[in-house]
C-alpha cells in the first residue's frame, strides 16, 4: 500500500506541466509588454492585469493586448 517515489503519477505530472506552462506564459507576456510600446497608459494597465491575474491576464493579453501594440517602422 505504500507509494514510493519511483512510481509515476499522471495526475501529478499533468498539474506540474500546467503550472510550468502557465509560469512560462506569464513570463513571456511580461517581457513582451515591457519590450513594446503602447498608447498612453496601456503598458501599465496590461502589466498590472498580467501581474494581478497571472493565467487569465496572460490569456487576455495574448488575445486582446497584442493587437493594441504600436507598430513602429
């Protein structure tokens, strides 16, 4: 009945993978926000959204925020 460390747990692996992917997405979005320019205070607003709502804020930024970046020549 005792579980050993050598046993593989698919559930644990799935949660760990989701957490690592979520953290990577969060870092990617923050770096993208800081490297690009936005209109007025949009950069600060997007940074706060991504910081305060890590997973949902990152998804919102990917689907909405990236189209708000200023296009520089």
